């Protein structure tokens, strides 16, 4: 998955989560408001009945007031127990709990943990105990701070995420602009050098010199072509990945230290893959140069092409200093480098070329301290 696809998925996920939490919070707030209205109305009914009983001093009105107070509670779970533990009355408790003695006993214990029971004095020194829990409204209120915290956290995360991605986008545009400008600037002297080659051919110059200069100019033209493709979508052509890997391998082998033992292991048959010749060659060269640097110019360097049913794997194996596991992903980050010189863009570019342009994968397959590292490219066969 490309960096930009991953960003889009992350944005959609964060926005979806934010809207879901906001929706749930608004829905619960509406329910909470309606229930509070019902509670307020019940209180007013009780107040009105108490006024009536005081005014009329009628025993029936007092009885009606008591019944209204008792029946108005339809939210708070309560259990009224006698001193011997027998149930005198209960409200707002599920039938399943009431019918199971063990479950009911545990429920009483849980109510005691929520609120201390209220002692009701009765004649002849008798007592009753009122156990009660929290209403559904109060229970929901407990989670409001968590919901608000999650919303604030998501908003902070989104602000940071958008700021970070916009910063990375600006950096990518800057690097792409610099690369294209470099390619443009190289174009003029290269055209001039091609003209000078033609002049040298007309002179009595050793053809081998001209041949080597021509090879270097061709190489510079390829580098210019690579830089010009940064920041734009390159065209992919069906190619033999073995041939392209061999070309990049042989070029670096001829120009590297003789203290490095180069080895190429490839299948006998061709493997067709959609490639951009310049950018793929650049990737292999970056991996090989990285391996040479890791070995400090001395060791064994092996490039393997492994064919699978649907994919082909290209491995660059060195006998260098190795990497710690926590660096397996970090080495592909722009700007990260273990060298005293360099900008740390080689592996970052390699990742972008393989993942974003070729829809493949590149990773550190394995590494061991002071024994070496294996970088692996995976591409889909055609």
C-alpha cells in the first residue's frame, strides 16, 4: 500500500470514528434531556400532591401522596429488606435476578458497594433496609467524560495528522522540484558534451577513449532521466526483470572495489514484470551501494532473483555490520542515515519507486549484527 493510500485510509478512519462518537454523544444527550424532563415532571406531581394533602388534611390525600412517591420511581433499582433478610419490596430489577436466589444475593451485595443502604426505623425497634443503585441516567453520565476525552483526543490527533501529512507533502514537492531542476540543469552541459564527442571523432584520438567518454555520457543521460521522473507517474513497460537486474549489477561490479566478491544468482528462464527501466535500475544500484557502504568496501555481496508462482523476489545480501530490528522500517524514512556523509535519501527513494510506482514491496528481510543484511524487493509477475 502506498503512503498516500495509507494516508487516505487513516483520514477516513479518523473522521468516521469522530462522527460515530459525536453521533452517540448527541443521541445520548437527547435521551438524557428527555428523561430529565420526565424526572422534573414527576417531582412536580409529587409537589402538587403534597400541597393538596397539606391544604385539605385528608388522610386519603396522604395515602395518595405516599403511593405517588413510591410509584414515581421507575429508574432507580431498589430492594427493601426486613431485618431477617426477607424481601419486603423491590422495583426496577429484572425478573431473572429476582427468580435466582444466588444471583439476587450477589445483586444485593453489588448495590451495597454502590451506595450505603438506608435504615428505615419501624415500631417496636424493628428496622428495614433500603438498598438502591444508580439510575440509568446516572450510569450514562459516568461515560460522558470518557466520550468527551475521546473526541478531544481524536481532534488533536486529526490536527496533528493533517499538519504532519501536509508537511510531508510539501517536502515531497520540494524534493521533486529539486530533482526536476537538477535534470534540467544537467541537460545543457550533456548536449554540449555530445557535440564535443563528435568533434573528437573527427580528430586523431584513440577510439577507446571516445568509447569510454560516450559510456559516461550515456550514464549521465540515464541519471538525468531518473531525476526528471521524480514527482511524476512514470510509464511501466513489460520487461525481463533478470536482464534489468543483471545490467545494474554488472555496471556497479565493474566500478567497485576488487575487495568485494560479487555474486549473481538468477533463474535460467526470463521473468516478465512491468518495470520502468531507469527507476528500477536506480533502485538496484541504491541497494547495492548501500550494501557496499555497510561492508566498508570489503566483503561478499550477493544478488538473488527468486521466482515464485505469482511474484518475483530480488534480494541484495551483504556481509556488513547488520541492523537492529527496530531499524528495519526506519531505514526507509527520508533523512535517516547511519553514514557520516549523505542525506539519507537512497533507501527512501528506493521504497517510493517500488511501492508507489511499481506497486510492489521492499523491506529488510533479515539482518544480524556484524553478520550482514538482506534487502528484499517483491514484484508481481505478468
